[in-house]
C-alpha cells in the first residue's frame, strides 16, 4: 500500500488573516517546468500573472525559498503563494464574540459577512476578520452560515481539534434554531414539518426541489404575527443541512423570507456596498455537547430582526442590519 505523503506546513504567513494558496503538482503530466504547470492551472488569473509572481519571488517551495520560473517539474512537489486579493467594500457591522475558551470561539455574525473566503469575499469574511481582531491565526470555521444570514457561528482555535467539532454538524449532533420574518398566511396550518429533496447545482445561485427521497427536513412554527403589516415571525428548526434549505422550504410554503434575493425569484445582483434590506433570517441558537471537554453548550443570539420591530426602517433604510435586543 502506498503511503500518503504528509502535507508540510506552510512556509508563508497569513496575509490580512487569509491563508496562502497551496498547490501540489500532480504525480503525472506533460509539464517540463513548475511554471508551465502553474500557467495552465491558474489560467483564470489573467495573462502574465504567474510570470509576474515568479519574477517577484512570490512563489515559494517547502523551504520558503523562491522557486525559479525554469525550475524542473517535480511530481508531488508543493508550492505556496498569496493570491492577489480583490477589492472589497468593508462590511460596516461588528462581529460580536458570544463565547471564547481554550478550544472554541462562538460569534454573532452580522448580515452581509461571509463565513469563510469565497469568490470575491476574502478579507471581508468572519474567519479573516476574527484572525486579525483576536490575533489567532489558527482559528477556523467548524461550519458555515450564508453570507446574507446573521447569527451564531462556531469557530475552533486548534487545527487538530477542528475535525471533532465539524463532525458534530456532519453527524447532526448540533441543535440549531433559526428565526425569520416572512408573510403571514392565516390559512396555513402551523406548526408543520416540511420534507423534500433539494438540489443545488454548481454555478447556479438558487437551489430547487425535485422529486425523490427527501434529503431536507425543516420544522416551521409561527411564534407571532401582526395583522396590520401582514407579517409573521417564525421559528425554524432544520433537521438536515442542505444549502438554502430554510429559504427554499419557506418559499415552498408560500412564505418567502423578507429580503431574499433568490426566492421566489432570482433578483439582479446586489451592488457591492448595498447593505439595505438584509435577509430577515437569523441563526438564533446553537446547542451541543463539546466533543473535547464534554461541556453542554447553549448559545443564543442577542440580535433582533429589524423588519419585525420596525418594518418601515428595514424597508427604507440605506444601510441597516439586525439590531440588538
């Protein structure tokens, strides 16, 4: 049996709280040099980008030394570099630390902030900001929360323990409770459990339901309604973790969540820096048994969804977000 080669530690430090890119050269291929492989691999970066990185000595090997552009291709070789970060509009809302100990950090994330670097959101992500603000370069996310959704997110401090916490979510051993503001339908019998099969295609913004064995299960409860505004306040308890599951299920019930740019209709892209009318969905509570310490954790967001308490402010504000209770 071939032993798997151990991944060496990065010779480059983080930059702006963002890890360097690590590339391992394939075991086989037609490339004569490291450069020819990276030019092909990183073709989407733009013409001349890889050559400029070589010239600047920004592509390094396991020893931290710059790799020459004519360095011979070596199967299985690791190289690292920092990618050019996109320009980003700062998300002007704070991350609130709810809990911190030797193993985990739990934060109350605002709307519009991605959990981890992805696409055009890199520095303005919860993980990068926390690494900078708390001075913990090893901090990593145990799970993800949609960029448009506010609320509780669990991060781990020690890489060797991260898998144990991630398994909590993969094995559905975390009780998650959400809150949403959506239209009120007096004819709809609630509470109810919604079951369906949800599919999310790569490169497509919205998920959708198809026939087949359910892979998404959500409990929907009405916890308040206001006749004058026609709005309801809902407690949502997901028993599975499909992409956009709660948003899809609420839309299926005819109750699309306020501020949702994808359901029921995919709207035009929201311009960068437009923080108006945030999605009225909040990850309200997390409960789990700590896999490392055995402690029973119960965390609750202190945020309040603005459309419920001040619909006019939510609908007309230029830059708004969930407030604090």
